[in-house]
């Protein structure tokens, strides 16, 4: 039995020879990059995987390499064509040779890559994410939120060292209206594999201040178009679309639109443009308030003028009206005096006539009364004498 044994190196050499005989050329292979690293010598080391379409579990896995001289040609060509960085998470169509090393074991050596396949896969995944967000009814949720009347407290998600972040702050501070803003940085990685998870983590951090901030701003400086792939992720889009207050995106691309741009409340091209958008928003409200003030001032001025004209009209007509009233009352008084005087005269005349009448009748009446009383006196004397005699 010991005569038939092999050393490990002998076994590996035989495996190598068998693989070379079985797979002599190169093969186009579809796989997903799960890890991608470039060492200091410029060689790229990858993990390629295939997932089960139903369970999403890994069905196959292989190590792969791209030697530096090949990488220097493939990487720029791939990224220029696809506008995406050659990095983990991409689905690729690669041309590989099967390699087996006595020490390092099985691997695939990548000779070429078809960017058209990845471009199609990226676009397909973008469409699928957009369709899924729309189907779930959350695509426009953040857009439906109302911006605060005045934006003053801004939560900023950006890299602390990004030039775009400084541009944003400088634009806010130098605004010509003298507006004061409070900004707080929530630092995140803004390119590469960790972009999605760090932005989501900072959104969760900002959510703790839900009742404090007016808006969230996601900004980054200019960069390669390939960096946009980090902003086409489903989980990141879901978090932004469902965030409870408005998100303004300015991730620094003039022509390309990411899914983050699509689901944000407002998207502008650069960090500076984000700051200008906020300034103009506040200025529009100030202009509205000023226009209301002018309308109120014009209304009050017109009302005062109207009342002044009315007072002037009353003043102009007051003296003639008073004179007319006085003349009317004077006429009434004169007429009353005349009537009173005439009445008094008639009364005096009547009483005078009555007095004359009584004065003429008084002597005869007095004589009549005296004679009547004399007769009565005689009768009383006779009655008295008679009574005395009896």
C-alpha cells in the first residue's frame, strides 16, 4: 500500500495537468463579484459567486485573479463603458482560464470582461428596483412631504473631508440675505461598497432627532460616474423614500440620475446647488411675506384715504348744513314769536272786552241785588214783628 502513495505536491501536479488537459482554453463565465481587492502590486483578487435564483443562497464560488498588466487595460475600459466602478456586487461576464497552483489551489484567471453584459444587468436591476419601489407604493412618498416654510436646521450626510461639503457650507454662510442656518454633519462613506450601509446608518441616527431638523441633505463632491452605482441600491432607496421629513440630494453628477435622486424630495446636481436651493426657498417665502405686507399697506393707505375724503366731504358740507338748519329754526322761532304775540293780543283784547262788558252790567246788577235784598229784609222785619206780637 505504501508503494502506491503520492505526496501532496505530486497529487496537486497531477490535478494541475488534468485540468490543463480538460480545460485547455478560455471560457466565458457569468458570475457575481462578491469581493474585489487590489494589492500594492496592482493585482486584483476576486471572489466570484453564483446564487440560486429561488433561495438567493450561494450555489457556487471560485477565487479569481486579474494580473496587474491586464487590470490596467480592463478596468478603465469597463468603467468608462458602464459608468460603474469595477467592484463587488456587480454581475459580470468574464473570459477566464482555469488555473491550479500547487500551493494556492484552484482559481480562475480573468483575461477579459464584457462590459455590455454588466451594463445590461445594471440597467435591468435599476429597472427592477424602480418597478419594485413603484409597486410597493413608496417611490414618491418623500416627494409628497411639504418642505417647511423656512428651512433653518439642516442634517447633512456627507464625508467630513469632501470638498462638496465645504462648498455647501460656504454657499450657505455667504448667502446675500444674511440668513442664519444650523447644520450638523452626520459623516458617511460616500463612495465604494460601504456607501449604502453608512448612509442608512446615518439616516437612522438622524431619525432620533425627527422633531428637530427641517430637512436632510445628502451631498458629495464630484467623482467618477462609476461611483453612482452606490446610489442605485434598493435598501438605500427604501430608507430615503420612507424618511419622515424631506431629503434633498446633491451627489455631484451633471448628466446621470441615480435612484436616490429619483426617490428624494428634491434632487439638484451639486452640493452648491443644494445650498442655493435652500437659500432661494427661504428668499421666496420672505418675498411672499413682503408682498403681503405691501398689500396690507396699500389696503390701509387706500382705506385711510377713503376715510379722509369722507371726512373732508363732511367738513365741506357741515357749515352750509348748519347755516341752513339755523335759518330754518330761526324762521320757525320767528313764526312762533309772531303767533305768540298775536295770540297774546287777542287774549288781552278778549279779556278787555269781557271787562268792559261786566263793568257796564255791574251797576244795574248791583241795584237789582240791593232792591232784592231790601225786599227780603222787609219780609224778615214783618215776620219778626208778627212773631213779637204773638
